[in-house]
C-alpha cells in the first residue's frame, strides 16, 4: 500500500511557494447533512506519521491523527448547508465549502492542492487539482481526516435531535436503516430535497 507523501508540496516549494494548503471535502454522497471542507497547511519540518485517505483509516485512528494535526498544523473547516446543496448542486456546494475553508486560513496560503479534477471557480490563489489527492498528498489526506471527523460528529449531534435515521452510524449516507426511516418517519429539515430518494418520498403519489 503506497501512502501519500509530500512530493507534490515539495514541487510547489521549489517554485517559491511557502504556504501550501491541501483542501478536501467530505459528504457528497449522503442524503442528509451539510457538505464539509477543510484546508490544512502542514509544517514541512514536522509532518505527522500515518496520514492517509480518511476512508482508509479507522475512526479511532482518524481521531488520534486529528489530535496530532491540531497541535502541529494550521487548518480551517467550513460547510455548505443543505439549502445550498439543493439550490446549487452538490458539486458547487462542495466547492463553496472549499472556498470558505481556504478563506478562513489566516495568514492565507499562497498555493492550494485541491482534491479532485476541478479547482473551485471562486478561488483566486494559485491552485492545482489532484485526482485522488488524499491518496497522493499528505496535506490533502490531513484535510480529509479533519473534515471527516468534523462531519461525523455533526451527524452524531443531529441524530440526537432526529432519532431513528441512524445518522450516528451512517453519517447521513443512504444505508438500509436510513432509507427505511425516510419511508416511515418522513423527511427532516436536514435532508437534501434535490437528492432522488428524498425527492421521491416528498413527491410520491
């Protein structure tokens, strides 16, 4: 298993950039809850060991790594709401969350590594899109870890207000329990009405 490394960041440093942020988002697929993005600037002299794509790590490992990152990296987290997802679309909402996370870093980064194949149009800082970035760049992997923990905890909190959907375990993704609860309990204000399973329940004959 090849782990993400600092090579893409090193190439940017060689071009004269000093504050390189990895940016990732979590939560495109769920039927409920916001999309969450994180921007992380690692210290080139102090990169935590074990950074990896958040999807490849256990929850326990992600939480332990986030504690290390809070001590040794700069980061900012931002969200795009369910209403923004429904108003725009999930891709644009993901990009809004990324733009907000980058804007919240202070001092600002001077180069961005964006997970995916598109650079959000609202960004004015030089940037590079990196496909499967969380598997290649430790900065993007760090962003994926913090964003995933943040969103998972947010869905645990929402699950207490709306029991029965299983958000504390499925994080709003379309699990069997979640889809059955949609049928039996109905649609909450935190559901994405533009997503087909939710839309179909709202507008079924």
